[in-house]
């Protein structure tokens, strides 16, 4: 009898896998394409996977049982090797070192031993963390680089490597790290706002000479060094927003970081 299981890669990417009676495995095509960051899964499958490596299989969805595309192991590797993203390297390493060995040994993927009683963050907790990261990075030009930098900082300060899960005991450390990041970003955002207002007023409306840009940059540095009074306001706005209140409430004193 064919059985289905799933594994989670890098916080929230679930990939469904079917174990066949002959001990081969089928990988859910769209799930795998999402992990590998293919924008158009259908096109990716057409370009990289041989027709004989694509299989339709009944899959339970919110709309009932539907036939969906799965790829054989050869098709899985074709998609992994065809992806040009940095994430593909992480997926390849993870599949070869953890997922496939576990599947072939036990028939399912297990991230921890059955006796593991660690209190991991829930999906809601992780969604709240993502909203906090978005709040920190949504107003910058290099938003994706900011997001990656924040994820790196969170994992570094907790000592939890990707794609391992954060635990409830890490919440105080995560909250402190978010506050540290906001302490750094808020003066910059305030200075940039003031600089942009001056640019609009003096250069665009009053048609001042372009050399005034140097003066505005100096002004931006000055404001950055003095705009400390608005830091707490931004922190409170972000940390206590409705979207993130559950994460803050989970940061209770009886879960201390060790």
C-alpha cells in the first residue's frame, strides 16, 4: 500500500512524498518547485523532467481528492540540478544527507527521535516572526537581502542552524535580537525620511543646486545620531502589532534561554 509523508525544509516549505510498494519514492512536483523557488512549476517540469519521470497520483486537498503531479527520484534530481538558486545547494545537501537515508531506512522522514520532548515554535509563532522580519525590511531597497540578514542574525544569536526549528526557550533571545535590530534601523529610517523631505522641498520645489545633496547627506548623518526618541515608538508599534502579539505573549518568563 502506498503511503504519503512530508518533510519541512527551511522553516515552512513542506514537500509531500509517496512511498511506493516497491520502495521507490514520488515527490510532489509543485511542493518541490516551491522549495527550489521555481516561479512557474509547470514550465520547470516541462524543461527539466523527462515525461516518463512525471506521475499523476491521487492527493487529498481542501477540495477533496485530486490527481496531482509527482516526480520520480530522477525527476527530483533533475529539478534540483536545474535550479540556479543558492537554495538548490541546500536542498541537495539536505536530501542526500538526511531525507533520503531516513526514508529508505524507516519509510518516513523524522526530524527528531520519538523521545524528543523539546517545545518547538508553532506555525503561528513562525508566521509572527516572519511578520516582524517584514516590518524590519519592508521599507528598504534591498528588502530580500535584509530578510536574509535578519534570518542569519536570529540563527546566529540562538545557535540554531538552518533548517532546524526554533524552540520556545529561544523566544526571549529572539525578542531581544529584534529589539536590537530595530534600535539600529529606526534612526536610519527617521533620518532618511527627513532627508527625503528636504530633497523634495529644496531641490525639487525650490530648485536648489544639486550640490546641496552633500549637505543633505551630512544632515542625514546628524539626524541618525540624534533621532533616538522615536526608537521606542517604532519598536512598540512593531512588536505589539496585532499580527505579532501572539509571538510576544509566547515570550513568557518560565521559558528561559539556556
